[in-house]
């Protein structure tokens, strides 16, 4: 394989093209592609989040207690659990007052 490249270089008398793509794209085309790609990824993530929320509301999927916006680290989960506990205590106190 190295011999073929060497023979090609000798025949042409120049260094082979480092970019074999004959149709390079412009920066604007790349940025448009990147925006579309990012938008598609965001739409897919939003759809998955929305479906998960619907499934949780319907009782089809059990909640896992992790913050979906975070990285799932224990430090972040501690805040989420603490907020849920405070909400529970507030709701419990309200129910006890009503009874």
C-alpha cells in the first residue's frame, strides 16, 4: 500500500491531495447543517422528556428521583430529594390542618 502511494506520487510529480473531497462546503453551509443537527437533537430530547413525563403521569413508569436536567450526581440529587421532602411536609401539614 505504501508502494502504491509512492508510485502515484512519482507519476504525478506532486503530493496527493490531503482533502480527497472534491466538493468542499462553505462555512455558511456547515453552520446551517450544524444548526439543523442541533435542532433535531434538541427536538428528539424534548420529545423523549415529554413522553417520559406523560408516562410518569399515567403511572406507567416509576420515577427514579434524579434531576433530569443535571448529571445525576449525589450532590444534585440531595437538593432534589430535599425539595421533595419539604413539599411533602408542607402538604402533610396542610392535610392535618384540614382534618
